[in-house]
């Protein structure tokens, strides 16, 4: 009997896991990973700021976005399954507020263990080998002209092309009859226009960010916000970025005093106005927020520097409270695919079986990882999807090849 062959297109998180899983299911299958870069798993090194936040203790559905039926079918394993899977490969992990990292605090540990396992499993890795052509032939496929019994496409999305995923696999799948939903950069900062950003740049603050389209609230998230040159970033904003899509009339309202009600803020200023009327507003504000936020809030409210609190009109005092609770920025866009961690959108889930990740259009073709139209929040959710869908695809592809006989 001739050796059966499986091709994996893309040596990233999902592809590597799928290859390892296929070999684990049946080690007589000849598995080849095709990777366009000189090394596999380059992106993993960049994840979690070099520490690789690879799953999360809280896998609640609210942290995943896309086809809920599909996601429910795919996400049957717990975070502990993922943690134990990596433990079985030799990686000990630890939790930081529910986010799971390698104990070494080095993404390279996880990357190295995956590469080691690929080698130990006798997977052939062809680096610097971009796949430019997949064709269906009698009872199988030709990948760059070479015959395979089944193919797993795990080439990632459009985000962060510098780490390898250049979107080429969407085109390969489209040529095979698949369709993709519109693609948007996600888990990235939002570009905003407001002259106060000049004052705020460099500031980090705990705050609540609310994204609006006109008057409609699209979503809100709390956490550390970062003001940069022309953008606002930080995990809460990154988690909202997937809601921007092509929407016009977007604005971001930042509550810079989330745990203090507007009433409490008003009362606080009133007390100081009565007890210390000669105090500058900037000094009053420095008792509440970061100094730069105080200056920006005064500027936005139209309050002149060195205004004494005793001289502040009730209308301006109210305006200041409003600005601190709803500092609103016009959103001009996102930081784009180059600065995004993931792609929102992808190959339609209705064209893939969630039980096997096999194409509903072509038998023997499996699709996994970020290329599929599902995604997660910041916090280990996207790698969790990559490992999980990769393992399902690898196991099912091996099963498919075995049953093919
Ligand atoms: C800076 C950054 C930080 C991140 N941090 C986290 C984090 O901490 N936690 C988390 O959960 N997620 C994080 N993510 C997201 C996560 O890394 C991705 O969602 C995940 O890697 C997707 O896995 P994948 O296997 O689908 O695709 P990828 O990891 O992108 O791998 C795809 C691979 O396929 C190769 N390839 C593409 N096309 C071809 C082709 N035609 N032929 C051959 N090879 C091809 C690419 O070179 C690449 O190696 C981060 C992303 C970035 C960019």
C-alpha cells in the first residue's frame, strides 16, 4: 500500500498543531508543512508582547465573535485541555488574571516545543516554500504540483504580514470555490482626530471606552487606555476595533473617572470651590486625574489656564464634569492590517463543518485558524481558536485519509 500524504499550508499556530495531531492520529501518514517564511511559527514569538498569552481561564462565549452555532461546536474543550495539551508537550504555564502564559514568560519556549514536537513526529517542514497553487485531481490534490490525499489550509489572515500571513491563502481557497466575508483589521488601535491628543499622547489611564456609530452604542470596554500620537489604543479599544468595520460617523467616548459618578464629581468640585476658591483648576484636577488629562479636559471644556475654581461658572463646571465622564473623539479609522493582531472576517463558516473543519464544498480539504470567519478578544482567545481548530482539522484529516483507504 502506498504512503498516504497530507499537506498543511502554513506553519503557524494552527498549522503546526494540525500536523502534530494528524501524526498522532496515524503516524504512517506522510505529513508536509509548507511555510513561505524561512522559519515556521514566526508570529508566535510576537504574541503577548513576547510572552505568548496562549489561552484564557475564562472561555465564555462573549469573548468570541462570529457564527455562534459554529463557535459552540468548535469550542467544546476547556482552557485546561489546552493547558494540559501544552503540558503534555513539555510546557508548564501560569495564569495572570486568567490569561495563560508559558511559565518561562517567553513565547520562544512554546514555539520551540512545537517545533521540537514537529521534528519528533517526523513531519516534513518545507520552509521558504509559498504555496501558489492547489488543484483538485482524481481522489486528491496537487499542491504546487505535488500529489496529496488531503490538504489543510492554515495560512492565517491579513493581519501583521511581517509575521508571514499575507492573505494569499484566501485566494487559493477562493479559486477552489470558497467565499470570504469582508475583511477588517481587528485588535488594533483606533485613529482619532482631536487636537487634545497632542496633550494626551503618552498617557496611560484606567478608563471605560464606548464606541458609537452616530447615537448607537456599538460596544464598551474598561481597562487601560493608551493615548498615542494620532490614535488611542490599549486592550479596551483594541477589543472594540472589530466593530468599526466600514462604519462612518464613529466616535469614541472615554470615561476617565469610571468609578466616580458625575454627581460625585460635581460635589467634589463644589466642596473645593467653597473651601479653596483661589485654587487653580489645574491643581484641583491633578487631585482627580493625570495632569495631562486635566489640561486636556480644561482645553476641551474651554476653560483658560490658571482659572480659579471660585470663578468657574456653573455651566463650565458642568462641562468639565461632562468631559471627564465622556471625553469624545471622532474616530477616523483603525491602525490598519499592519498594526492589527488579527483579521475580522474570513472564509464563511457555512462552508466548513465545525466537527471536522472540512470544507463542505471539497472533501479532503480542511480549513483552520485565523483564516476562518471567527475571532476572539484580546487575552489568548485567538491562539486558543488556532490550537483548537488546528487540532480538530489534523485529527479529522488523518481520519479522512484512513477511511479513504
Ligand atoms: C503582534 C501580535 C500579537 C498577538 N498576541 C496574541 C496573544 O498574546 N494571544 C492570542 O491569542 N493571539 C495573539 N495574536 C493573534 C494570533 O497570533 C493569531 O490569531 C494566530 O497566530 C493565528 O494562527 P494561524 O495559524 O491561523 O495563522 P498564523 O499564525 O498567521 O500562521 C499562518 C502561517 O502561514 C504561512 N503562510 C501564509 N500563506 C502561505 C502560503 N501561501 N504558503 C505557505 N505558507 C503560508 C505564514 O507565513 C504563517 O507562518 C497576536 C497577533 C499579533 C500579530
